[in-house]
C-alpha cells in the first residue's frame, strides 16, 4: 500500500473505506493492492454502466471497453442507464451496442437530476444507414432498467460503473418495491451489488497534486444532492477514480486518427463530432483525458503483475455543498480510490490505445 500524505488524507478519506469490509473475500487481494471483483479467475464479471454520455466523449470510449471485454469473455454488460436526460443519449448507446453486435442490451433514460447535453449524439444517430439504432430499441426508464437487471442477477454479483451524475443511483435508493421485485431499491443494492466504481470527485494523493485539493469535479457538481446521497446511503462498497487519475492519462491523437475502423469507426466519428463542438481549433489533435475509461478498466483488469494502479487506504468519502471532495480515513470505511503513478499511467494509456481500437 502506498503511504498517503496528510493532504491526501484530508481530501480523499471518504472514498476508500467501504471496500475493505466487503463480505465477498475475493474483493480485495492482499498482495499489490489488487482489486478483484471475482470469486475465481474464470468468473464473468456482470456489469451495469451508468453514464452521462453525450457531454464529454470519454463515455463513448468507456462503453466500447465493456464490449471489448465481453468479446474476451471477461465480462457481461447487463444494462446501460443514462443520466444525460437527452433522449438522444440512450439512442446513441443503442447504436454503439448495435455496432458491437449487442443490439438487445437494455438501455434506460434517466428522468431526474442530471443535465441535457448533445455535443455529439445527434450527428451519429442521424446517420441511420451507417449507425442504425436497432429495431428492438425502446425507450425505458433508467430506474426500472436498473431494478430489472439487479432483480435478475445472482446475489452479490453485479458491479455498477457510474461515470456520470449520481442521479440514477440516488433514485434507485428511493425506489419502492414493485412488480419487478418485492425488494426496495436499497435492498436490491445491498443484495445484488458487489461494488460500485465511480468516476467522480478529486483526490489529493501527494504534494505534487495540490491543484486538485479544491477541485469540485463535474460529475459531482451537476447533482450534488444525489452524490451526497450515494456516498452516505449506498449500502455497499464504492471505489473512486478521481478527476486526477484520468486527467493525467490522455488519448492518443495518432490512435484516434489512424486506428478506428469497422465497428470502431463510430468512436472515431463521435470524437470528430465532439471535437467540432468542443475543441474546434484542435480537432483530432486534442488529447482528451480518459476519466471514464479508468473506472471501467480498473475493475475488469485485476490480474496480478500488470501494475495499472494501487488502492488507497479505506475511508469514507463525502461531498460538501459546493461539491468538494472530503475523505476521512477509517479502517472500517466502505470507500477507497485508485492511485496511479507515472509508470502505471503509461501502461494504462498503452492498454487504452490497443483496446479501444481493437478490430
């Protein structure tokens, strides 16, 4: 375990404690701070993706990782829910899923909190011949999609990757029993979810990262009450990939320009549409941070010896009313966060280059 500085302890404590108390013995591997959500090496990781896809572009590439790892037999994508309340968000997700050969993955649209963004969605979904939304697609409510995916899953088997606002998971916590399940949303979370991997917050892990100490991170500030509810009421373990992690791992322009063909071309075109809207002077030369990809990648690549990350000590994460991250170390806490250094960041970037453009 890397020794944490005092500045880290004051800024990150709330994000680390919950995982150490996890009832599943395999959640923590003691050597090398390895996070392993499997009971055995041959287990398939059951995943739900909750995303604000449509504002920033990293969500689209994170979605591709789910498909790449499912192709390899590592994981299974149970459902996708969006906290971007644009109706184009789930349609874009369905189009991506279709390109990767999984048109029937349920997709849910959030109805509370969050934002409405469309920086690149419509330019893709309007290309109906090139990137069709599958005929089986139907608009569904995000909480209902979450409830059904959890109700149908084995106990203690699901990992939820949340890379947007906490609106949907907060709403799930308040959801009553219904015809999907006689369990409330909080009871389903406690019974079915092994881990939540959140891209959110900002954690100071050393003196060179002081610039992150006061940072109020995007996913938190766009629905602060929901983020507070998630960290205070979620019954299980949460691990955080903070702003500082993906901010230091940038996408490769050469990779973006040259390597996206076939089913992956939708990512190339989505990046181009995003860049036209958000970085018109740079285009494909823009080196975008990989925030959302890290929250996916770190829970599906637990293999010992790869040295992609270490984990902080356990603690409790909270967010103040401005969205600033507060971490309180606690050996019995349910939260932890991912830590990287320069060597591991290079390894992670190389993995992203190879995985996202894999034919």
